[in-house]
């Protein structure tokens, strides 16, 4: 039966044409833009034979798509390793493509840059597709995630879906199709807007095609792109039964998609604990509780395009040559790109740690339904990692995060690279796509929340709203971010959408009065700031904090527990699960001893022979805001 199934799939669904080696190679670039945005200098002095080949420079406005949008601005330079563009302007973001040519294209590199880029205002909707078996137990975390998304400018729509069941292929696919149909209906309401799907829990996983991107046996590949493709006709053979496509049928997805699913690692309370821990660390990252990171690491020749893209994000000097297994000490990394351990069952428990965004590579790791899958294990690590992908086949185009784009934007551009019916180079936004030629393969999945970004502006703190004779008085504590330039205030009435109430509030301000006293009003405050990064600078907004008239945020109390020397101790009950809708979670690894999620229980273990206090900063999230406190473990 299995043999016949494999043969049928192979006949109906021929493998992708990727057996041919790519003749192109990635080009390492560096770039410096003038403070006034009048010129940018690009160089490739670190390339092999930097002055020996003919060079062609192309450029486009960042955000344009399609191979035909690249415009040649300097054809056929010779014997040079630098180019200076003096035809740019501030407040415009540019994307460059540098080609070094011999008889054929030899090297290709990309760079984005811009100065004083304006805040991007766009219509965007996030869809929370929630495993119905987990929705009640996760309600406080889901409510906080929805609030965070609204606080980042998203409209939010929820949908509970049946839990996936790989043993019942037809029912699993029927449930997946029902969710996709709902998403198609939602997308049709605003086809020109931006859309992101967050699959929370064991939302049905579908597989399609017959391919072997990892070089092993031909088999179906798991794909969440099924949920992001709004107009493709996915081929299905009921008699097998199976989806048949190796490539996204329409050449592109219209929705970003990210999965947060630990069903192949744990079940019951343990699965809930992993989901809560992930949602906690993503929330902490959104709110700037890990600071402003400018460090990355990379190694492994399979991921060379991704490694070079990190230069655009943190600069060449900000990249260390090391891998997931080399992370020691207390250094926290923004990005990590590496092969990882070949045995995916070990990788998550031994590495991919102390890094926020990560790419991994290796055999079978792209198969999300595989027990103890490496990518799921990495995402399940406590405190830090918020997004993981399987890189190299094809290459991921990470450079978009250099100017404030999200990991979902990166994933979206990686999937939507090229059109299958057109000549390879003419249709591609980016190439080379790795060692082999790839276009729109269905196995390019993102694990984690797609709406998260690399450079976070810390929000203001402790917003309160109280009625006075003059109206509603808003007060807050300033954002601690050094890039702060001001604030924006938004207002919602009767649970309607947030609308801008006041802009250009001075950075020194800590209060504002709304003359309109509406009992049902909710307020949101966001800091604004100019983030200076290696690629230039861009204006951005912080995560929103909320307040309702008459409600003041409660401070997070100082908590103390004790344990005998050398004895592990479970954290208090409020750190194990929400209490009355309030979430308490430790923010980072302790500097002394270890804090681990042992099944469903957070347990602190002091070092052998240690006595004294250990302070663990934590965040407490109520119905509207997050406040910071300290948990002290006294080791006696």
C-alpha cells in the first residue's frame, strides 16, 4: 500500500526542478548611508577577488516586488569594489541588487537602506486560529495576545478550529479546508490590506506533494502555506487521499502565516505550559523587556545568503562566527543562523538558546509533524526564541528586518520569490535561492508569531485614566527608550476600533487631558521614536499600553520565597498558571542557578553550595497593562 501510494504521488506530482546546481553565489556586502540621506556607499571588499569582475548595480524602492522592478542605475562597472549612489533622498527606503558578472552571473548581493523613514500606516488584520481544545485554558494569554496585536495597529479576528488529527486524513483536511475558506472570506473584505495568520495550538497540519528538499527519500512535505494562499487551486486526489502540489499553486501567498504548536513535544498540562511560556516570551519581547539587541551569529556554508543578510541588520562587526551549540555566558543574540545538531531530537534541549530569531538547517527538520521536531524544540526553549525557520532550501531574505520589517514580512518575501511559469532570473526578486534553484516551494514554514520585529521601541509605563472636571486625565511614566521622540494617544468607544486622538505629544510629557468624558472609552498610548540602525534610521511606534476611565494599573509586588541550600523549589502558584486572569512570568534566565520548566512546573535550582538571595525580574500582566516586579529566591 505504501509503495503504491508513493508511486501514485510521484506520477501525479513530479518533483521540483531543483536538481540543477545554481551558477550564482551570494555576495557579501557592506553599506554606509550619509546622515542626511544624500548618498550611500556600498562595498564588497570582503568578496573573493573583489576587483576582478564586471559589476552591475540595480535599485528599486524598498517594498516593490517582481523581477521587473529592478532598475539598472550603473551598468558594467569594472575593476572596482565600491559604488557610491548620490541620487537618493532622505525619507525614502531603497533596495539594491549588486551583480558581479563573468561569462555568467557569479555573485549577487542585496542591501536595504534609508534615513528618517516615516512611520508606515497601513490597514492590517491578524487572524487568531485557535485549537478549540486549548482555548479556555489559554484564555488570559489569548486575550493578552489580542490586546498586544491591537496595540501594534492590527485589527484582530478570532476563529476556533478543531484540533488536528493526522490519523484521520480526510477529516483533518476537511477541518483545514474549512479554516482556509474562512480566511478567504476574511481576505475578500480587504484584499489590498496586510494579513497575518497565527495558528495557535494543534491547528490541523496538512502535507502536500512529493519532494525531498533535505536530500532524503521523496515524501509529502508539511505546509502551512495552504492557509496563506487565498486563490490557488490545490490539487487533491481523494482515492489516495493527498494534496499533490510541490509549489504554491498560485506562485504566492496572500497572508503571512506562523504556527505556535507544541503537540509533538508534550500533551495535556505540559503542552499548555509550553504554549503559555511561548506567549509570555513573545509578549516580553514586544514590550522591549530584553532591550535593544545588535548582535548576531552565523556559521555553515549552507546558509551563506542568510549569513550575509545579517550584515544589513547588525553590521559586519556585529556578527560572530559561531553556531547554536556555541552559546555560553549571558550574551543575548538578536539573530542566529546555523546548521545546528544533525539529530533533531537533541537540538532544542541543547542549543538554539539565548537568541530571539533563529534559522536552522538539516535533515528532516522541515517536517513539522515529526515527533520532537528540531524547530519546535527550539521554539519551546524558555525565555527568548520567538521565531524559527528551516533555512538554506530556499534561502530566506532576512535583510528586510534591517529597517523595521517583521519576521512575517521576511517569510512572506521568501515564499513569494519568483513565478514558476516565467524565466528564472527574470521572474525572481532574489537569487541565488541556495545551492539549488527554488521557486515557491510549499515547505517554507514559519514557527512563531509572524508579527514580531527585530528593533522594538520600549513603550511607556503605568498609563492611568481618571475623570476630572476638565475631562479624562491621562497620566503615565515615560518610555525608558533612548530613541524616544514623543507619544501618540488613541481612543476607542464602545469596543470600537482605536482611532488617533492626539499626535506629536512631546517626549517630556507624562500627562494629557481628553475634554470628552465618555464612560465606555478605552485609551491607548504608544511611544514614537527614531531608531538608528546599521542600515540607516526609521521612525517607529512602541507597543500600545491601555487604560479605561477609573482604572489604575496595579504595581507588581515584590515576592520572596525560600529554599534550603541545594534544594530545588517550585515557583509560587501565580507563576505556574494565571490567577483570576492575571499572568505572572519571569522575564529572563537567572544569573545564578537554573530556572526550568519541568513538565508543567517552573522550578528554580540553586548552585551547589550557594547561599544568599537570587533576584528574578518578572512581568505581571493584568487586563490592560504589564508591570514589572521582582521575585527573590532566598537560599538558606
